[in-house]
C-alpha cells in the first residue's frame, strides 16, 4: 500500500504544480494589462494515516486566489477621462449604457479604465464598461441617494455637441467713491457704473448702478453718505434696488462701509456683506463687502474708481472637454470659459476585496465572501481619490514570476520522476512472478534464486501450492523445460531440468549470458 500511495502523491504533485504553472503563465501574459491583479496558488499537505510505524503518502492539494486588494503603480496618459483609483475603492461600472436595462447582475466594479464618449455620449471603455454616477441638478448640486445600493446610479453621459449658456447669479463690487463729494461745497454729481450680466439664454444684459452723494448744507460737516440706485436693462430700465450707504470716518476704519439701509430691493446682510436684487431672469446676489472691512465699497479721497467688478455666468458656448476631479465630480468645460458639474462618481468599498468574483476586462462583482458594498464620496472615509489622465498598471512582477516558474518546473519534473520510479517498481513486482513460475520448479527454488521481494514471495508460494509449479498446456510441459534429471546438478530434487537457454528464451531479467544470475539466483547449466 505504501508504494501505491507514493504513486498517488506523485500524481497529486503533478496536478498541483500544473495548477501553479497556470497561474504563473496567466500572470506573465497579463504583466502589461492595465488594472490586472495577479493570481497566486498555495499548496496544502494532505495526511491520510497516522498509525505508528506505518506511513501513507497523502500528497498535496492547492487553492488559488486573486489578490484584488493589491494596488498597482499609476501611469499618466493624455486622455482626461482615463481614470484610476489611488488607494482603496472601486469605480462603479455597467455593461449596459441604458439605466433602465441595468440589473443587479450587470453591476460591476473596476479600479481603472479608459473611458471615452460613444456615439450616444456615454463614457465607456473599449470593452463596453460604462461609467456610473449620480446626476447633478442644474445648479450643480448632487441630490440625496442611497449609499448601500446601486439603484441611484446612472450611466455618465457627456452633453456632446450641446451649447451652454450660464446665467449670472453673483456679482462682486469693489468700488472707491470720492470722499470730497460728500463735503461742503461739492457739486454733488452722481457717479455711474455699468455691469454686464448673462441671462438664462446666455444673452448679455446690463445693470446700471448710480451712486449719488449727499452734500451737506453750508457750514455742515461731511455727510459720508451716498445713495445707490440699480436699474435693470432687461426690465426696460426698471429700478430693482435702492440703498443708502454710510461710510466710516474714524481712525483705523476710515473709508470702510459703516451701514447700508434698503429702500427698494433685498435687505443687506452685514454678516455676509451681500444683498439680492430681482432682475428679469431671476435673483442676483451682489457682494459689496463686510462693514468695517476694506476690500468692497469704500470712500476715500480721490476719484471714482471701479477697482474690481466680477460676475459668474457665461455667454453661449460649445463643449470642449470633460474632466473628473479627485472628489469624483464630473465637470463639463466650454469654450466660453464656463464650466458646470454634471455628475458625481462615488467609490465602492467592500469588507473583503479578495472575495469579489473576477470577470473579463479587470472587472469584479459582489459575492457573499466580499461582504456588502457601501458608496463613498471619493476621498472620504476609507476610500482613496480618483485620478484623471492616469491608468493603473498591472501588479505582476515579471522577475518574481520567472523565479517561481523555474521552481515550479523543477518540482514538476521531480514529481514525474517519482511516478516513473514507482511504475518501474510495480512493473517488477507484477512481471517477475509470471516469469519465475514458468521455470522455477518447486518451493525450494525460491530460496536460492532470491529474485523476488519479500512482498511477492508469499504470493509465489501460494501459486506453487495451488499447482502452478509447472504450467501445463493440453498435458504438455511448459516451453523451456525437459523431463528428467538435471545435468550436472548436485542433487535431483526435481524431476524436471531447465534447458540451458530457457532463461534467455523466456526473457527472465537479471540473467547474464554465462555464470550465475546477477540477482544471486541459479545460472544456466
């Protein structure tokens, strides 16, 4: 039984090393594949018996897994939608571009991908994986979506060929008003300022701001007061705001805005330094600076000077590019300088990444072993961030794989040698009794011949006891034997004699041409 178990152990060794060779070859073949995770094969010994003084070879078994939790190095590219995860987490993808066609079985995870807009504008990889994300509102905000399911995710679609005009919602003013105009004897001429803004159609409109100083009576002190009147060109010149501005003339805070009283329009918020007016296209927030803080409206000696006028919004423009920032927000950029947020791509995290099921294209799906998923904003919690213009390289180290390949080849050859040795041993044990039974005449010949092992000897004895000492075919003697006393023998214990050429004619192994057998048995006469 021991020699049979050796054969089984050798066969299991061949299978185990063949399994390991398969993972090594797969790793080497994908050493240049972006996002590939290397596979490893582990060996485990088998024990079949623990009896004292008796050993049975158990062999070896294997288990293989893909090390998905390892990360590869990042390499830069020229495509803004080439994405890679830097750190923990996965990008959500789907093989279906239509949100209504995507089921739970279609939801996949990946760590990198070269996403480009297809004919319908969906960001897809060359092998058909579509990037998923949460759509943004018109103002760029992201709604509230469930974090433990992919139900709220939709395919990311680029508004290709779409014209965009962004309405103005904020205006920032930094204007200096001449302090001399609020002193006695000044002429009190108003100062005018025109500010352009964009309406909801991307058309340029105008706001007219008129600053009128309050001149003191003769002999009176400087008033440091101005009246601001705002009219909207899109509303046929209607007044949309009127305010009274008072400036500070104390030491240390002189020239800064002290207070702002509303007559028409939205109230002034001293905490933010802003107020809101309603134009034809909707509300616009105007920032004039905090009271007592320089940088907004001011009144200092000199001339009227619009120091800085800023606004958001843009005229009609064409889409030029789409990029993803580290937080996973997808931005559309236009040739008019405008940009807007269109999607947010979350990162998927699972408790056991190595428990994910592997699919084609370096994609994975959830299993019971991986645990439940949770969607995170990129950069929050345990997840890393998203890198654009980058791809993640394979985690395979070719030098290490080649080293393992040499080791596996030697182990495979050694197991093959074990099988060859066991086969030769079994061949002698099964072939020798037949050859011996042809020309060994009785039980006593087994002792001087000594050509069989201790394991086979009892079997030969039983064969002789059962009348197999001489094979008879139709009453005739077995070929190679003659009846009669043996020539030149010291005794005649047998009635049969072996012909001189019987061992050679029967092909008995171990006998030379002359003299005694190489195995210590009898030689031909």
